C-alpha cells in the first residue's frame, strides 16, 4: 500500500465492466483501491501502484470473510480518512422462467449478488463504526430492483433485496455518533458483458431479449467509464441516507 494514502476503497467485480471503470476513476482521484474479483483484472489496473487485486470467489462465503479480513489488515497498517465499500459484483443469469431453474443456480446467484454484499456490508460497518473517518457503502442496483420482468426472477429479486438492505443499514445508522452513509446506485443501461449476454439469449426463453437488442441498436447504452464518473460526482454531494442514487437523473 502506498504511503500517506488518506482515501481507500474496496470495490467488487473489478475484472471488467463498471467495476473496472469505477476502480480507474477512484485511482485517478487519489484512492488506494482494493479490487475484489474471481478473475484478475486487466494488466493496466494490476500495474497501478494504487491498486491491490484480491482474488475471491464471491459465491464462497468463507472466502469473502477471509478476503475482507485481509483487506482490513492492510488498511489498519496505514490509517485512512475516508473509506468506501462499493458492492458492484453481481450475476445476471439464470435468465429463464422460474420453474426451469435448478436450486443450485438459485443458490449461486443469491450468494454472489446478495449474500456476499450483505457479508461485506456487515464486516465493513464493524470495521469502521468507531473510527473517526468518513465511511460510505454503495450497493450497485438496477431499475429491475423495482420492476418485475419475465425470466429475471433471480436478478430482480436480488436487486430488490439489495435496495432493502441499503435502507435497513441507513435505519440502523440513524442514531450513530458517526453515521455510515449507505446508498444504492442505479447506473442505468450501459454497454457491459451483461448486456451482451442478455442480447444473445433465446427470445422464447427470455422475452426481454428484444428490448436489450433494440436498446443496443438505438444507442441507448452508456459507456461504463461515463457511469463510473457520474457515481463519483454523486458521492461528492450530500444525500439522504439509504436512498437510490440514479445516474440517469444527472442528464435529465
């Protein structure tokens, strides 16, 4: 870890897409970034002195605990003034009707997209609650956390639960001496591997395939780098604790 670092961030899902873009922007703004992912990110990131790659399969709860403890130990060696936790990693699949899903698929999805963020939030709060620092949690959500969609029961349910988790954290922080800020962040539609996956699905199994395809063809998808920059701009402003921050509102 670099000397004299006053800001640090833990970001999950940094191997590609929005997570990679968020890590880039944070490094540009002077953060020491601990990037958590199952697969290693691009060389450009790993060569940054302000970036530490933490290999972790977020579907493995015990591995999540071990990884967080390792990060916490590193942070304790060089105290910071500001600490962010950005739960970005998530699964999109399975994208099939609920009766067609295997229980193992359901479990893996929820372990990655919901249980891992819950564990990380829990341990993060325990780490920073009594420290004289600015601490913020960002749970990356989706508009589909508020709307139902066919063949997306796992994704919609997981994001809805993540929104509620964020609100519950804010409620628990209401009377804290140094309240931790917790926000859900809806990035809107952007060009990522998830979008490519959705566009490539069979329309009979996944009726929204047409919607994703048309959104791509009509240029409605933002670049992940643009969305990451908007998130950081949003975090510079005060907001009510527990709310959903929406990237697309910046352009409205």
